[in-house]
């Protein structure tokens, strides 16, 4: 099965959110021991916005709905091409006027198709 690629333009100004999973143990003398949790401990997500005509954004919206459980390739603003999935509760269309639509969505890094 081929993995789809998201190649529509996103609004510049996308903001990366990074969450590094750690295991921590705090001791009574103030010493804290910290270690990474797992091999893929750094999770990144990107809240992005796409905009365009209603007909074009309808296609983008379908792509987003179809990639909540299925990964896709996307080159983030750092230039890294990674696998991502659409966060299930993040698809938010906004009708600016009759024919212009913005869709806000969050991409979460995926480590498997």
C-alpha cells in the first residue's frame, strides 16, 4: 500500500509543539533523575491552516478525514519529511465568505504507517 503525501500549501507561521516523554524520580535531597521514555520519546505536532476556494478545500477536508487513522508524508517547515496523522478532534473549517474557506488542523508525528 502506497503512503499518501500531503503537498497542499499551509499558512506560513505554523507552530511546532514538542513534547518529550520522560521518566522522572524525585529524591528527598533535591536530586532528580530523568530519563527518556521509549525510543520515540519526542512527539511533535503542528497546528496548521490551509485556505482556498470551497471546492479545493473540500478535497483537502476529505484528505484530513481520511488520514486520522492512516499516516501520510509531509515535509514540515524544518524541511524534515516525516509521517504524520491528523489529530482526530482538530479539523476545523471556517467559511470566510461564500467561496473562501480556511481549515485549521493539527498534524501529529507518526512512527508507523
